[in-house]
C-alpha cells in the first residue's frame, strides 16, 4: 500500500512466493523429521552394534547437510525476501508483532546449523555418546523452529483475541496453533520416511534394507496418525465460516483440502506397504513416486491453508493488499491514493492514469490483467459502467476484500480495467 | 519535500521493545555476521590468489593454502547465512519502511542474492569434495571457486546497494522511474570497495592466526601461510587509507562531520579505528608482529567500524524519522525467553565444541 509495488509483467507475486515456499516447507519439515530419524537410528545401530546400519544413517545425515543446511536455510530466507517484496506491509506487521519470537526462532536456527555441522563432521571421530548428544541437539533446534513458526503462521488465520488486546502471547497461542504443531510434526516424520527410501533404494545390503525399511515404516505410521489427527483437529479449530468454505462452501478450497487428504492417504498406503511388507523391493522409482506424491499432498494443503485466510493477510486486521480494516472508512472518504505517493508516480494525470494507480495500490498484489488470478475472464465483455458497479460488490465473494476508495477512484479503476480488458477508451 | 511523501509511515502496531534495544541487538548481531562475511568473501579472494601463486611459481604450499581455505569456507558460508538472519530481522523492525522500499526498488537484483548464495555454496562443496572427475582435472575444480567468488562479490554489492539506497530516500523517485541507476549513488562505490578490502585484510589476519594454530602442518607450510596472510593484511590495509578517505569524503558534509566532532560515539570510534589500523601497519613494518596483539587490533577495528556504520546510517535515517519516537508496546516476557535461550544455546554450543576438541585430541598425538 504505502510501498512501491514490485511489478514484473510475467511473474505474479503469489506464484513467486509459492514456488519458493513449497520447496522450503518440503525441505524444512524433512529436516525436522530426519533429525529425529537419524539420531534414533544411530542409537539403535550403536545399541545393536549394527555397523552396516550405522553407515546407512551416515548417508542420511549427509542428505540433511546438503539439502537442508543449504537449500532449506536459503529458501527459508527466500520466503522472507519474497513476501517482503510482494507485501511489505504484511511482512512488516508479522515481524513487528513477533519480533522476539522470530529472534528466539533464530536462536534455534543457530543451534540447528551449528549442531548439524558438528554432527556431520565428527562421524567416527568422537565417542558415540557425544555424537548422539549432538544429534539430539540438532533435532531440538529443528523441532523448536517448527514450534515457533507454526504459531506465527497459525496466527495469520486465527489471531483470536490479539485483535483486541495486542499481546504477543494471545497472538501466539491461538486456536489453530497446537493442531498445526501436531500436524506439521506428523508431516515431518512422514517426509523423513519418504526421503529415507531414497537412500534405501541405493542400499545394496538386503539386511540393512529390511531393518531400516521397518524403521522408516514406524516413522511413516506414527507420522500419518499425527498428520491426519492434527489436520482434522486443525479443521475443527477454525471459525465456522472457514470450516464451511473448506467443506463444500468454496470449490477450489474444498478440492485442495480433499486432494491433500486423498494424496496423503495414497502415500500412506504405498509407503507403509513398501516399508513394512516388501522393504527389499524399494527402488528409485518407488522413492521418486513417494517424493512426488508427498510434494503434491503437502502443496495442496499449504495452498488450502493460504487461501482459507483470504481476503486477509492477518484475519480481520489487514487485507491481502495491505489495507487495514481499521482504515477503510477513512480511505473511502480521503481516497486510496491519499495513502501513498508511489502508485501515481510517472502516470499521466488522467482518468486512466488514476485508474492504473488505484489498480496498483489495491489489486496487483493478488491479480493480474492476464495470467495469474486474471481479471480478464471475470470482466470480459462488461462495459465501463458494469465494471464500476461490479466493483461495489467485490466482497460478496467471501475471499475478496471490498473496494476501498472514493467514487471517483472506483470509476477511474473501472475505466482503466475496461481499457485493458475490453479495449475501451 | 516529495521524498518524505514516499517514505511509508511506521506501522500502527508499535514495536515490542524500546528502540534502543533493537539498535543494540542489530549492532551486536551484525558484528557477528560481518566476521563470517569477511572470512567467506576475503577467504574466497585469498583462495584464488594463493592458487594463482601456486600455478605461477609452482609452489605446492600455496596450493595447500587454497585447499585449506576451500575446506574452511563451507563452514564460514553456513555461519554467514545463520548470523545474517538476525541483523536482517532487527533492521526490518526499526527501519522496515526504508529497507522494504529499497528492496522493492532493487527487486530481482535483490532476490537473486539468495540464488547466488545457494549456487556459491554448492560450488564450494564441489571444490571441497571434488566428486566424479573433478579431482583428476587440471584445475582441481578451481573454476568453481572463480564462480563462487564472483557470486559473493555480487552478493556483497547488492547488500551494500540496498543499505545505501535505503538511506537515500531522495533518490527513490528517480530510481523507481528508471531515470537514475541505483549504483549512481555517491557513497556506493567507495563503500563497496572499503568492505571488500576490509574482508580481504581480515581473512589475511585469520590466515596468520590459523597457521600458528594448526599443529599438523609442515613448518614450511606454516611459514608460507603466515607470510601470505601477513602480506595480504598489510597491503590491503595500506590501500584502505585512500579508500577510507574517499568514502569519508563521499558522504554529505553533515554526515561526514558526525565522525569529526558531530557525534561523540562516532568521533571516538573513528579515532580508535584509525589509530588501530595505523598501529597494525607499524607493528608489521617494525617486524614486531605478535599474533595476539594483531588479533586484538583486528577485532577492535571491526567493532569500532561496526559502530561507525551505525552512527552514519542513523545519521542518514534521522534526517527523515526519529525511531525513538516509535510507539512501543513492550512484550517483556518473550524478550526474557529470547535472552535466556540465546545464552543457553551459546553455552551449549561452547560446551559441545569443548567436548569435541577434547575427544579429538588423543588421535592427533
């Protein structure tokens, strides 16, 4: 809103964030689960003096180093960079409200990365006791990162009493927080099992394949129980109107949530069958199928969760375009363009020019004329008057914020959209 | 003034602690970050230099210095990223309205920083592990370090650019309308060179210390590593004097004067840093180089340069806003938890490193 908008003709902000975020959640949850997997498997191998299993564990730990410490860490920062470019006001609010929460998360990040480096580079060089101790440190660091970030993500959807009392704790311990922690921890365990099949598919030793396969199976089984339980609980923890949207009220949302559940169920059946019944048959094809299914399932869920929050960035506080619910009536009187000097820069002082400035101030953070969340199919063939009328009832769609601004601004926006979409003048 | 109209206002929520606390943590965590930045960026440049020397003079010791730097830098990159998150968090908390705006103006060029670090990091691992045919190739994968160094130079340039652009709101409009290039800002080039040189000098100092610490190196290698580090430190620090003056003069007069009487902290820090740098050069010229003394001087220079940086940036920002006027809505509970966690985690990491060190030693004997 008050910031310049970051506009690139071919890439929509939402797509950019999504492509980085999906990669990141897939890696970061794996990093949590695999942390537990590796240290527990190491304990098991040491206890049974199973040195072949220990070698398998070692390879798994290299996956954490090369995937999570590099790609995971930097895509995490990447989400932050990209959301700050696309919606600086929303990012700034989340940073401000939870700054010491983020700082605490950073402390666990420091622990996670330091422990990971110490763990990986001391294999076979220090006592097993100390090595296992470091393994647990890694898991604690990774797990508590999840515990903190889950609170902030859940806050966006269910801020609860924060909207009235504005304290850290009422924002953090919100209604959908614990269900998120349980569900996400479940996903972490599943992903650890899924990634381990990748290492298993290259393992020649049949005995290790069987032992480690069963071990992965237990992770997957516990993971599925926590995931399904957690996300069922999550759905129940949401306000009635959002529950309604997820169960039939909104087609896209309902489908995304269903696809997430069905693909997760499919993943459960296939992975449990391979890890428990025929672990020796695990090969690269199976591993890749499991990975891709996992990615789809998780991706659908994250999309559903993000969309369920629409039209807000922070429920009932800030709309997706950065406008605060509390400033709507003021902006309706003074005009949306009174809030920012940015969007009018370099545009002609005409009706169309004003309309484009309003478009950039209010619409472009989610919509493009053509392409992602395109406006063209919605307004094709409408006249300028029709579009202007249409804009008065945007929020009849529960996922859309109302048009904010003066009547002149609304008419200017209609003229601009009509020109871009229908070639009007 | 039009630029004032373009600066977004503070968020209405208020910040969760008095602003001074954020300034303190910003400065402290930036100090940690810049140490690893110096080792990573300066180390990459010294790695390439020593590899070049080993090629030209056929001296394998320099090749070993390059390999050692390649091994160490994977850790440094990780720690640079890890320590970099905290200052980024605190700068956004108090100067978000400036920082977000300049980030948006840099857009893809800013976002590409992350891709650059990811690629550079993997390039370093290719050099370190030398998988497949790389270990049999002529350059032993040095080409990857050439790429990595270029990427790090790019990353440093963008971070300097973002800082400079955020402190110059009067240039935003023209940059936004593509009438002016962001790298046209007056302090940007000297500031960038000053940073890259500082990184190289510090990495040279690190090599001096490291050569004395490593027991497993041959005497010859230790000596060569020490003198290579010393030469790098000396030459680059000497070059910092004209570059530093250039940077100083590139600031507007009122900002420049902050270091010469305008600000007490700025003036004291400036004098100490200057005296420290000159005394380091003198100590080396007189061949009285004591490793503890030089390390102390090096760290002192960084501390006071970080303080100078804070004074300068604060000087620019305070032309437009006073962060101390920000509305505060203190949340002390979570702050106390953060502080305890920080101390606990630093303690645990220290304890674990101590334990590892003790268990590793018997094998070296």
